[in-house]
C-alpha cells in the first residue's frame, strides 16, 4: 500500500512542480488583459472584430445585466431588450442634442435613463412575483417599442425611425474602425464587469442573494426588501442600457426600435440560462455559445451539407440544431455551462491524484 502511494506521489510531483510556473490569480488577469488589448487588435481581422468579438462582448454585458436581476436577485424579467432600446435611443439623443458632450458621458447618461426606467418597471416587484412579474416586464417591452415607433422625436424625426451612430471619438482618438470599436467595447465591458464583480461581493450583492434565496427570511433579518429589489432593477437596467448603446453605436452602426424586440429579450434570457444563473462568467460563456454556435453551424453546413440541404432551408436547419443543443445542455447541465466548466477545471487541477 505504501509503495503504491509513493509511486502515485512520485508520478504527480513533476506535474505539481510544473503548475507552480503556470500563471494563477492576478497573473491570469494580466495575461488575459495583455492578450485582449495588446495582441488581438493587431492579430485579428475585420470579420473577427465586427462579426464575432464585438457582438460577443455586447451580449456578455447584456447577459451580465440580466444575471444581476434574475440570477442574483431572483426577479424574473423578459424585458431586457426594452432597457437596451432606452439606453441606445437615450445615448443617441444626448450625443445629438448636447453639443460637445463626450461619448463616454453620453453612454453613462443613457445607462442612467435606462436605470430610472428600470426602477419604475421594478415597482410591481414589491407586490407581485413569478409569472405575474414576467407579464409586467413583458408589458414594458411592448410599451417601449411602441413609444419609439409612435413618437418621431426620439429618432430625430427620421421617416424610418432609424438612428445612426456618431463617431466614437474618445480624447481625440477615433475608434470607428473595426479594431477600434472592439477596443472601445472591450474597455467599457471590462470596467463594468470589474464593478459588477466587486458589487456582487459587497453587502449589496449579499442582500440580493438573500432576497433571491428567501425574501421572507431576508425581511426577518432586517434587509430592506423594497430598496434591494429596486436597486437590482436599476443596476441591471443600467448595464442593459449601456449594452444597448454599444449594440447600436459599436456593433450595428444604425438601429431601429424593431431591433430590440421580444426575440432579443429571449436571446439574452437564453444567455444566462445556458451560461449559468447567478454566475458572473456564465454571462460570457452563454454569450460565446449564442454567438459562436450559429457561426460554426453555418460553416459546417456550407462545407459538408451543401448538397444535402437546399440553400433556402440551411438557415432553418441551423435554428433546429441550435434549439436542440440548447435543450440538450439544459437537460444535461441545468445549472449552466459555467458549473460544467468549473467541475472540469477542478478535475484537471486534482489530476492525477484524483481521477
């Protein structure tokens, strides 16, 4: 028995020594930031920036905003696209009607307008929950879309209701190129993710989770339920509003109210369900799944199924496969891909001492 243990330890010793030289903790953050800001902008191409990285980052931020509300506070919502629309149109109007206003300031103000609307939408959560709260946020979704279509002032009286993004000028630097839009989006998403990480670890984050787990018990121990819920709606809507502004200005370039429809809300909901409710990094993992899987399916269909499926049915086949993959992941890992990856990481770190 002792000989077997000695053999296992001797076999694991080189692996343990090698792991000491691997980056860990803050080194991972520094390595990732160096690659994201210093490597990818020079190594990537326009397609990578415009079609993959920028939408992935925007969806990640939107998923993070909804995760704060639904995953961390337990307040169900299907009106995410409404808050994104408010952020986009408010940012556009601040940039249009306030001469000389910096781009970052217009993004922040657009997010604040979305946050104020989120607090108003969150008022019913003080009385209702569950399915009835979903219906309440669904009503907000249709109301916001109707307002932007009905009143031309929000789109500067454009006949089609479309708003066009201004140039992304920050401190005299133009970020309008594909690589520049990627760097701009990455910086905004990085800062807001860092703030969300610290917020979830603070007393506010613990109060959100207490309300999510059992609001009655949270009331008994003195947590102000009303203020906690409304704060969650406000912070979540701020993140979604900034994500909507990034979607309009850094990704699409032009956007109309129908671009933030109910389908977009469900898309963001799928992101947090697939990635993992209540998980910070689950929002990024779910966004990667939503963005990359359709691209991979498209490449696979064009290369291997071109003669088997009619060109007009390729997109429908992709939607069927995509939906089936979502159902499969929900059955196999209902807590999201974040938990699945955490389990795989623990097994890798424990190998070979633990199979």
